[in-house]
C-alpha cells in the first residue's frame, strides 16, 4: 500500500508496552489498545483516528480523533 508504513513491534515498543501495563488498569482486549499506544509513543505519533475513543480514555499527550 502506497501511503501506509508498517511499524515494527521492536524491543523498545515491547518495553514501553510493559511499562504502560504496570501503570494502567486493563481488562480483556484493552491490552492491545495499550500496545498501539506504546507503538505510537516510540515512533513519535501524536494522534490516532478511531471509532473506539473510549478505549483510549486516560491516555495523555495524545489526540484521539473520532471519524465523522
């Protein structure tokens, strides 16, 4: 896909994910939302475009964009 870049689950992302898991309450599939957040943090991504806005409640320093 021309305008899509795959971001790898690097050691740095994994370590950031573990840190987020220590400091955030997660249940069920929300563990994967924190994986997205960890990836975004390591790669310097500041916003996410999602219909699942509630899944990212409590995450600071990130713009959550609801598609209209």
